[in-house]
């Protein structure tokens, strides 16, 4: 019984990682090519949803500046993991019963 629970949590963790990587990729793509706004000449990139954990911007044309927000990264990872694993365990429990 315990091995099955550990396996479910590990499977949910893998799903959470895939979801987090997908959402991060989508935020990059949406920032590089915004569908709702016209193309601008600003050099700015923000990664993270719902909290921005990476921000890159240009002061000059050839000098990009960047910064990481560790708190935002940990919050994004934690929220994604909790929601995904809880949803997976809930779905699995309803499927079995």
C-alpha cells in the first residue's frame, strides 16, 4: 500500500515538472511574440506564471541585464506541484473507487 502511494506521488511529481516546464515555455513564447500587442523594439523578457521569477531587459542595444527572483521561482514550483499532485491523487482515487 505504501509503495503504491509513493509511486503515485512520484508520478504526480513528474507530471508537475512537465506542467511547470510547459507553462514556463509558454510564458517565454508569449513574451517573445505577443499575440495581443504589436511588436515593439524593447528588449524585455519575463518568465514565470503566476509569479515572475526571471526578468531580462536591455539598457543598451548590446548590454542585457537580468535578475532571478528565487522567491517567485519557489512559489511557482510549489503551487504547480501542490495543484498537480493533489489533482492527480484525487483523480486516481475517484478512478479506483
